[in-house]
C-alpha cells in the first residue's frame, strides 16, 4: 500500500476509484484508490493485499467537522420535511400535519439524509482530489431502490450492494467521475423482518397458539372503556414484563401485549414515484437529496401506505389514548408509527423514554435530536438539559428492577466490545466508518497489556452483529489463546460469573453493570467518544476514582493492580461515591420507580 498522491494513482492520466468491497468492481491490472477502509474486508485480505492500491483519506477524520455537518443536515431536513409532507398528503388524499409525517417518515428522512451526506462527501472529495477519476460500477438490475419498510432500509444501508449502487448513482449524476458498468449485482432489498416479527420462526406452533390464547383476550380487555384507566398506551417501553404489568395496574389498565403484525411488502412502482420535491435554493446536495428521496422512500409510505394505515388502525393498543409512550418503536416499527401519529394528530401526548446509554452525554447525537423533536416529553435516565424543556428526568425503564449482585472474588474478566457499521449511519459521538479500525486496535492493546493471570480469565464479548469487520476471525488470528463469546447469549448470564466488567464504549452496558453493583472499569479514546460540556464533570469523577481511562494500556494496568482483590477496590469509599454520583445523573432508578414513572406519564 502506498501514500495517496496523483503521481502513483494514475495510469494514462486516469485515477481508478473503488467505492465498496464488491470485488467485481476492482480493476486488477493497475493502481487503484479505495475510497475507504470499508472496501477492505479482513476476511478477503489475501485478495487485496496483493493489489497495487492506496486508501483515500476520510473526510470526517477532522472530527470538528462532524457537528457542523450535522447542523447543516438539520437545516436541510427541516426544509425538506414539510415539502415531503405536502407531497404525501397530495398523493394519498389526506391532510395530515407536518408533525404526523415527522413521526411517520421523519426518522427515515433524517437517517437517509445523513447516509447520503457521507457518501456525497466521499465522492466529492475524490472528484476534486484526483485527475480524471473513473470507477467501475455494477450494472443495475431491475431491483427497486425502495425498501419495503424502515427496518429493511436500515439493513440495506449496511450492505455493500446498496452502498455501491448509491455511490455509483451519485458519482454518475453529480460529479465529474467517469462511471463504467460491469456485471449485474444480486438483489439489494431482500425482505427483512424485525426480530419481534420473526418470533413465529423461533417458537413452536403450539407455544405460539398458547401465547395467542392469552394475548388476544388481554388486548380485547385493554381496549374496553372500563379498563381505560389513565389512558396511557405503552409499547416497546423497555420495561420487563412484570414491571410493565405492575405499571399498568398502577394506572388502572389491563396490560396490552399486542402480537406483532408484519406490514404487507408492496412492490415499488415507477409510476408512483414520478414526482419530486421543490427546493428553493441552489444547494447542490439538497437538490440531489430531493431527487433521491422519491427513489428510495420505503414502499410502506407510498405504494403500501393505505394497507399499512388500515392495519395500524386496528392494532391492539388502547383506543383514543391520552398518552402514547415508547422507548424505541419510533425508529423502525412502521405500524406503531402510523398508529401513534394518528393519535397525536387527535390530541394525544407523545412520550419518548430514553432507550440506552450515551444520551445526555454525547457532544452531538442525531438520534437524540430526532427523539426530542417528535416528543411532547422525553424521559431521561436522570440528566436534564437547560436548553431543552422536554427533557424530563425519570427512572430508567431498562434499569428498573435489576438485581444488585455481590462482587465476586473469583470469576472472569469480561471485556465487552462494540461493533459499528463499516460506513457512516446515525451521526453521534462514536468512531465513524474507517475510524472503527482504531477502536478495534484498542481492544487488542488492552488484552495484550494484561498480566498472564488476568489473560487466563479474560473473556472477550463480541457484539452480536459483526457488520463485516470479521471480528471473530481477527481475535482467533491475533489472540488465539483468549476466549471469545459471539454475543448470542444474554449479557446478564455472562455477568453472573464476572469478577470484573470492562466497558469499552459509551452506551448502555456499563450503566447496567453499575446498577447491578458489578465491579467495572471503562476505557475509550476521547477523540472518538466526544462528551458534552455538561457531561464532562461527571465522567471526570469516574476518571479520578480510577474507573474510566482514556487509553487501553492505563486501564489494563489498573486491572492488573486490583485483580487479586477486586471487591476491596470496588467497595472502597472513593469508588462507590463516584459510581453513585454518576448513576444518579445517567442511570437513575431511585425509590418507587414505577410510581414516579406513572407520574411522568400522567402529570401534565
């Protein structure tokens, strides 16, 4: 591999670019420029290591540019959403509010805008940096660009086929890159079901019938006026089943346990997409996005909208609720979004409950922006924001009822790792795209710095989705004596046998270990996990107590020093004071959590 310069990237004054890991788009007889590390699968290194290639620099390696670009995307999103709402109202013969469409289609539009922005910037940088750039694209087949639903769209954006096609279309229409065609690709929009919708494939038919016999009567009762209670609809709330039942009883309601229903998968039709969005200025990216939106809009919002809306209207949730609450259905549960938006348009309040860690502490977070924008009240896990009146500190639904465990003197050192898509998706304070390589390297640096006696008890927990990083194979090759867990069994089962928990990213996992009283250390690179000004003092408390470290080697040194008596370290006053102080802000449960959740839902 060589440095990226015009002198070594051309042949006949041409620069040959590659946008994906699809090897049929790789010229093999000349120097090529891979536009990102996402092109280079570890499992295919025997192929690309023998090529004459360079890797282009990544536009968001200047991390200071990310929040600026997110602000720019926010402006474009807010300009295009009302226009998309107008068009969809006209197509469907309805007159819903912009807020209705913000709930129904806003998550998709916001996400799509961020994805396209990244691919756009990658290609624009290449177009400007290399002489006579050219790329080989897969000849598009007849597969529609539009996914059937939001969940399928999210999965599609992670695939090499989908990204290659988007990049080739952008390059062909909006850059000076010369695009030529190769053979056709496979289908890029395969049917995809939510986990909950796959339940029938997992449970036996007998168990499913028994489950339906219990659920259907409960849902029927939940919709009766006599059991209306406080009129709060709970869905995907992150509460355990016993706690959801108890909260429903507190509100004088029958718990709703509506079975998942898959929306019909309607085919995209070219005639249905012969429309565009009007843009009032000459912004090239906004104009390109306005062209791409009709092509990529999921069919459940267009061709299948009428059917989807009819199914949503007959969902088994409370009729005419006063309050609609969820923790994560706003993202990819299109049936719930259609139903909830209808209730909000009728006057119901929408409450979003925080569904994981990182919220309230990251310097920027597109997901937090979106959740705040659609909600009337946002239930945080303890933090508040003087700039956001919707932020409402409340017990963390995911943490309520977690059992506190006694620290163990024996057991595993459990290193819990993350995995992120190889190309940018939601923009938040985390490694993006090729920067994940640095995160992966830090995991190996930590393991290598541990003493032999700790390494013997080290268990590396891999994330259950690999995203094409080939992490299991990397660990087998670099650390064959260290045990790994592929992430299939529940984390709490592993933690029962843990002497020490090692968190490696700013998310939910260490908030759970704090809540359960499991001894915990944390490390991450602050250059990739940027914290907000308001959050930094709370994380500094963890640093001062020897819990949080900015590099893996320092964290490993702490683990080595406490390994022989982890409980003594964990139960020391300084450590416990830091954990309690931090948890009150970012992992709050407190006394009478269900009673206070009830108040957060019904007191307006």
